[in-house]
């Protein structure tokens, strides 16, 4: 049986299941300067987005009992995977469990941006009634959605958007969509940027320059709406702010930021930004699925 560290919280039904299966589960967050040494005392560690396991932590844990790192979610950019695997520590994630939740949040931000939901609600809490100012929204039906990154989340969003009457264009690394019944059409990135009324980022974190930068924004339609539920590093926040202020970008729906918690007050306070604090996978249903997937990973690990 395994001694398991859970650093960022986990579905309690899954925790109970692990304990019922005979594992010892310790739920505790460690600051970065304490994490490496703590990892030596566990066979497995389960993290979400708050904990980052970097090369120095892995170096400290190397040669100990640690043999498995599990990311409770999709992206594994908060783990130095190559260093872990070189040290004989396996890395796993739960890529399918949160797809619907993240896609639904992307869609929620699309509606919020199109109809001023966030800012209109905020001004009402200030005692204002700005009906005229926020009666100039746009409809989602009949518009073109460009999905940049077409994995499980992108595919889930495409199905939802198609059901709303949107034309869906996608671009992914493989250069193809899922099959003949797929509601989306694959196009080159430049065509997606030029044609889309809404653009949703669903790509992993990029090592090179941000996907959304001054160059890519210049190719977009005037009044485009940008949605990012992927990784904050995929957007140049200064370029986005300039585009919001000029009106080139009508609005942005953001769940992720270059730094988290974000300190970019000019961005999250902007009236044209609909923002959430990295809650893409934050539904009871998704966390339950993630937890059960983690149980399966641990029980099948050998």
C-alpha cells in the first residue's frame, strides 16, 4: 500500500476510497522551500495548479520512496516532467475528466463578453441602472468561433457551440479534426484569426512567444472576443490590454493569467474583461471524475 500526499485538495469521496483501499492519505500543502524534502516521505503526490514540482524538488526527492506524481487535471506544465522521469518518477494526469467543465466555462465567458454580464452585474451592485449602456450586446448564434487547440476540451466546446448555431473553425497541431461527423472545420491559424468573431484558446502552455500577441491580434477582426481557459502564458497581457483599450478586441473572458494569483489589476479591473480565478475544472462533477480517475491510476500503478 502507498503513502500519498495531497497538496491542493481533492474530492473527498476519492480520498475515502483510497483510504478504504488501504492507502495512507495525507492532505497538506507545503511551501516551495519545504516541498522537496517532504516528498521524500511519500510514495505518490497528487497536485492541482497551486503546487509546482520543479527540478530542485525532484533533485531533493531523488532516491527516496517517491515514485509517482499525479496532476489532478489536464496540463502538466507545473511539473518538470523530464527531470522527474529521469529520476525514475512517473508522471500521470487526468486529461478527460474535466473537459466538459472547462468547455462550459469557456462558453459562459463567451456569453458574458457578448452580453456584458460581468460588468453590468457589477455596476448594479454599485446601485447603478445602466440599461442603455449595456443594451448593445451581440448574439452568439450565427457567429464564427475559432478554437485554437483541438483536444478533448476544444472538441467539447465545438459541440456546444455548434448546438448554439455557431460556425466552428479549429486549428490544432495534428492538422485534422476528429472525423466526418465533427462539427468543426480545420483551417490554418491565419485563416482562423481572420475569420473568427470569437477565439477560444485551448492549447497547452507554449515554450515560445504567446499565441495571442500584437502580431496575431493585428490579424483578427475588429471587435473580436477572446477567451482563455488554457494557460495564462498563452496571452501577452500587455498586448491584450492595448487591444482592449483601442477597441480592436471587444472583450476578453479570462480564467487563467500569466501570474497566479494575478496582480495585473489593469487587466482584471478592465470593464471589458470577464474574469474568474482559474476555476475551469471547478465543478463537483468534474472533481468527482478526476478523483475516481486518480484512484484508478494509483490502483493500476505498478
